[in-house]
């Protein structure tokens, strides 16, 4: 099993790397977020152990990048952040587990074993979930869930279908007729007001304050998706 350990505390990283190696794992170590991100995104790892606060790029950002690319490698956060909001933020970013510093080495090894077992079982039993990625937005088609900047966005069936249609045709002008044909069958005849309302609801969910607009209205013609 191959593990990537990313932590800027050398006095922790080096002994922990040696401990994991003695346990039979193949361990790569990085001491800053930029190098850690490069290894995480390009390497074939069974588990990532990430410090939250790192120079160059945070562990949270590395985890978010990993999930945006559709990588399901388990992530264990090591951090001094111990509030409920921090834990929720880490888990929403795609982390699988969370260990607050200082911690007992026995507990860390137990969590490593559990995550690796869970990952192996999931890989055997489950096929990859279809996902679409555009910029910082990711859509899990099967589960009707989107992810953006660490947010988990629950979607209705029609919202998910609409977002999928937009993402699969990014940059193209989509007319009301094309949207209607894609989302409804011949026996259903929704009005243009229904489409406008659905798009308004989807915008509220995927475009929070400060985030780049993704759904653009082309007045009199339709809509275009993309930043």
C-alpha cells in the first residue's frame, strides 16, 4: 500500500514516515502544499495523510483539487483545528477522516488501517460514479450532488439533469427548445416560465456570493454555460 504524507512539521513527518514504513507501507513525504499537491494529483496512492495548514497550498485545497478531478483516494486530515465547523468544512471538502493534533500513534495507525480496508472494499464492490467537472464545479450524476469550493450542493432530479446538460454542452448556446427537449418527454409540455424558474433555482445553488457566474443568459435566445 502506498501512502503520501504531507506535513511541514519535519519533527513529526520524518518519524511518522519511518513508523509507517516499519508497518509495511510505501511512504512518500512532502513538506509543503505545492509539492504535496503535485504528488497527490500525479501519484497512484492508496491513502493521503494531509496537514490542514501548509505553506504554499493548504491541505484543504489539495483535497478539493483531488475531488474536482474525480479522484477518490481516501484523505486523512491531521490538524490542530478542532472545532465542529472546522471538522464539517474538512469533510465537506472530501476528507474521509480527521485526527486532531496531538494524537496517539496507535490511533493514527488504526485509522490508516480502517481507511485502507474501506478503500479496498469499495474498489472491489463499486464501480466509479459518473462525474462531470468544469472549472471548480463537479457533478456527481448518479447521486444528484454537486461540489463547488468545498460546498456540497444537493440537487433535485430536474436540477441535476439541467446541470448535466449544461456541463456536457459547455460554451454552447442552448435554446429554450433544446433544454425542453432534453429535460422533458413529448407528453410533458412545460412553459418557458418553468424553465426560467428551474434555472433561477439552479443558479442560487451553484453560484454563491463571490463565486464566478457559470450560467449566462443570452437574451432572446437562451443560455450559455461556462466561466
